[in-house]
């Protein structure tokens, strides 16, 4: 069993996810090897809330070209890192405070 800080990598705070937070949906970047049960236990342990549903998505790394100009001799191909994202639904009345509203 993994520690909660090994499962949850970072919260995803964008305009879309901030709107979803009002409906008790929270999005996290998680360890690619973590399953839904581990993600739910980690969120419950870190923020003392009840999780009702977990949805996960895997994103492959995108290929990127490293160009230093139009006349570059070396068109090295690289990749961005692959990652896994989880959308967590909390029970009614529960919420997580990522940043202080005020």
C-alpha cells in the first residue's frame, strides 16, 4: 500500500476544474501506477472527506521537436512525460480548500 503523498502528485487548478469544484468534483495528477481505491483512500486521508466516485484518465507523452531555428541541423525528437489524471467526486457537503478564498 502506498502512502497518500506517493499517490497524489498535484491538484489540477484550471478555469474548468475551478468551476467543477463547486459541484464537488476535484481533479488531481496521480501516480500512474495508482488504482482507484488507492486514490480514494489517499484523498480521504489527506483532506478528511468522503469520496463517492473516482474517474481516471491516462495521457501519453507527446512528441516534441527541439528546433533552435529554421536552419537548425539537429532536429532532435523528444517526448513530454506521460501522466495519469483522476477526477474525484466527494459526498454532499464535503469540500477541499486548495487556496484561501477571501
